[in-house]
């Protein structure tokens, strides 16, 4: 009786919101910078991109503005944590508070104002595949962009010189610095890329997924991204898997309400995060495994040139 | 320290003194009543808090003798309410305080005890005192009319309801919607999905999609955002009823109607009576407003002055109901509810399990509806808890 196409399609829509910022945050953390400001960047960009799209009546200017704001906000974090080598945790949380406040100001003018938002784009051949096509290829373009970004992010990180440099900067910045790598520049680039991906996630939320702006509409979901990076083991392919698992929890809890009490279903994403962390914790406690798939060794450690 | 430093400090000190001295004189002397509003959410939620703020702005602009202040996103614990009330009274100089969430009830009573000269009005609660009155505007009549439209227009005879919390208010609205839908088409069912939050657009979207996935083509909800409307607009042949604020512009082709609240009329009434001295800080213990369609506190529609989206009027008019058509029949029920000659909760009303809750001709009382309603009527799919 259940329309499975619609069910899986809403999982894709929900997962994309997690996937875009997670890909960006993976790069930031791989370079050694922990950015806890994801929630702030997402919500500020969601407000900003909707407001700009409303005032210019151009959705793509809105989306780009959201990306830009994400980049600018993460730039603040980069300056504090890289240039001035201050505590990343405090700066990141500060960024979340700033972004949340900023979103209220940026979005005040467009509360209750509707616009036509991003339309579902039909891709020849792909969208026509029965079942699969209807599930994965009946979405706004930003969803397709997230599909493409997963292999690209993975390829750059693991198969190119720049990817090796990013990872080495996150593992051992001193060694990289001594090899002549511009540690700060790389970290800046990664953090700002992370911010732009968060901004894109915010734009997707207000212009592609929920299609309106109202204050506090993320309800703290941006924080899940921080956990997802760990669940993904700092790997873009893992981010894809993790985002879809979380998206599934987000959607499925409403299908099983007749059989399980709501509070139990509401706990599912959070309990599964803890479970993942525990399992990873046990696996990663072996030094050999950790050196291959674990957290970047210098994550959240400020780098000061000696 | 150099002499110039001293003189500079004196200068700054002097300017500050002047500022303090003059600040008291700058306010318009005409303001006799200053109302402070304590909100549970941000005024940008486009639901409950937004609707109250629209009411605040209305009275603020209407009366020159009135000034208003507000604090948004206040916690529902007693300490937070007291702190917000203290700030509004002692810092902002308010002499009337409105607390606009059920969860503020105990905090309001506690704050009122500390400020016996200030008038307090608490929205949706039942505890009163010499200086605490209560007020509420309820939408259940609108839900009944929305349910009737759903019953006439549904192709699947299945409606879905995204509910916030299983409390009497939401259960009453679900029941009213179901009674209306079954009055129009007795085969109708209303499936309920709870999101356990007053405000969570992502959750509401997922919940609405899950209901659409189960085959409903009509959606009603209690959540403070247009998320459910958007979910309906995304799908073909799925329609929805806007809640609390005018949301028709978000889903112009999928909004049939909805429920709108008019806190402006309520605040106008209360503040006018504070101004003319009818209410003071000693006589509020019997002041309990419970307003409906009759008083104009609620309105039918997804947009102000649009009771039913014109897109759906011809179809309703083409459905024959007895000697009249569905459109006229619904509007007749609307007018009878406004005149209080028709009450939706009139027996026979059966609960989900078949128990007769109200015998034929028996009307549910206000406590039945507002305090004891923790059961679903026949036709609802889901559990009230």
C-alpha cells in the first residue's frame, strides 16, 4: 500500500541536506581544522539565499549568495583559528551563534513571502529508468550536484597531489611545512571550501527542499554534520553512505509510527550516532587501523610555524 | 595622570549624566498603557508567535496611548518567565504583560505574585489570580469546515494530519476535522502522524510525505511553518489546509482553505478595557476570554478574506447536497457556527473503539473539549499518545 518511490525519493531529498555540508567539512577536518560553525553557516545561508532569491527573483543568484556567505563566515573561523592559532572549538561555536543570530536579521524581510523555488529537473534517459530513475533523478539540480561531488571529492582527496598535500597537512603540518608546503594557505582553502558547501546546504534547504524561510528552521540539524564526518571516517564515500543512513532514519520514523512509539523513533538517529562512534572507537583503537582510516592526527591542533 | 585625562573623564561623565537626565523626557507623554509580550518562539516562525506579533503591531499602530515591547524565544521554565517579566516591567516600564504560551502558566502566576500592581494576561491557560486573566481563540470550528471540504473534494476518501503533540487542543482539532470530513463523506478516514514538536519544518515535510506515500490526498496539520503546504504543492493531486498564518501564497494551487487567528481583535479588546479602567490589577480573577468565530477571533481561509480558494469553488458548487450544493452548504454551516446555532461536537459521536461518547443530541461542554479530550473519534487512524 505504501508508495515506495515517494518514500525513497524523500530519503534522497533529506540526505542531500546532510551530504553537501558533510563533504565540505571533511575537507576542512582533513586539513586539520575542526569547524563547529556548520549549523550557523547553514542557517545564515538558508536565510540569505532565500532573501536574495526573493529580492532579485533569480534563484541561482540566491544559491550563489548562500555559498558566498558560507565562504565568508568560514573565513572568519579560518582567520581566528589559522592566522591567530586560537582555539577552534570556541571559534566554531561562536560562529554557530553568530550565524543563528545573523539568519534572523537576514531573513526578517521574507517571512511569509513565497517564491517559486528550484524545480525538479528531468534528465534524459536517467530519469526514465523505472523505479531508480524516479527515486534518484526527479529532484532539483543541487541533488544531482551532490551525486557528482561525492566521487570528485573522493578522487581529489585520494588520487591527486593536492589531496595528498591536504591530508599531510592534517596529519603532520610541521613535516609538510618543512617540505615547503604552504600549510596555512591549504588550510584556508579547505575551510572556505567547507563553508561554501555548508552555504550550499543552506541554500538547498530554503530553495530546494523546504522551499521557504522561517526562523530556526534547521532545528539544530546542522550539528548532525559534525557527527556524520566521524561516521564517514573522513571519507567522501563514507559521507554518502552516512548521509543516506541518517536521511533514512529521518524519513522512516514516520512510516513506522503505528508500530513503534514516537520517542523511540525520534531517538534513532542519535542512538545510531553513538553506536557508530562506539564501534569506530573500538576498531580505531588499533594503531594500525587508525593510521589508515582514523581521524587526522593534527585535527583541531593549531599550527604555529617554528 | 595628566590634567587633560581628568578633564576628558569629566567631559565624558558629564555627557553621560546629561543623556541619563534627558532620556526620561524623550518618550511621548501620551503613552498611558505599555504592554509587554513574552513569546515562546521567534517572531519569524510564521505560525503561533508570528500571529501574536501581528496582533501586537496592529494595536500598537492603532492607539497613540499604547506602547508595546516584546521578548522572543523565552524558555518555558518559571525562572525564564519571571526574568522576562522583570525586564519588561522594571527596565522597559510595562504595566501590562501578555504571556503567549501554555507552558508560561506557572511562570506567569509566579511573576504576577511578585508584581501585584502589574496586569498579566496568559494565553491558553486556566490559572488566574487578582492580577492574572486568561484568553484564548480556538480554531476547531474552522477545522470542521476544512474537514467538510476535504470530504467533498477527496478522491481517495483518505486525509492525513501532521500533529504536533497529542494534547487536548490538537486532538480536538483532529476530531473536528474528522467529524467534518465524515459529515461530507461517511467513508472518510484521517490518518495522524505525530512529529512531537511545535516547530520543525523538516520533520513536518517528512511526515507529510509519509502520509502522501500512504495514499492520502488531503493534508491538514498543526505545526508552525508552511512545510506541509509545500509538501502538498510538490505532488500532483494532493491538497492541503493552511494553519494559523495565511499560507496560500506558498501553495497557490494546492491550498483549499485553512484556519486563521485574529489576535489583533483580542488584544484590541483587552487593552481597550485596560485603558478605560475596566480592568485593573485587582479584578482579573474572573477574566477568561474564550473566543470563536462569533467574536471574529478566527477566520476561515488560507488567506485573509479568501474563505475558500477560488480554484476549488466551482467543483464544490457542482456537488449536490440535498437541495443545495456543497459550497453553499459549507458556508451555511459557517454562518450557523458564527451565530452559534450549530455545534460540530453534537452527538451521536463515537470514539475510535466504537464507544458512544456523546449520545444523540448531546453537546460536548467546554471542559469536554478543552480538558478531557484525549480520545479520537471514529474515523481517525492513529493513537492519541
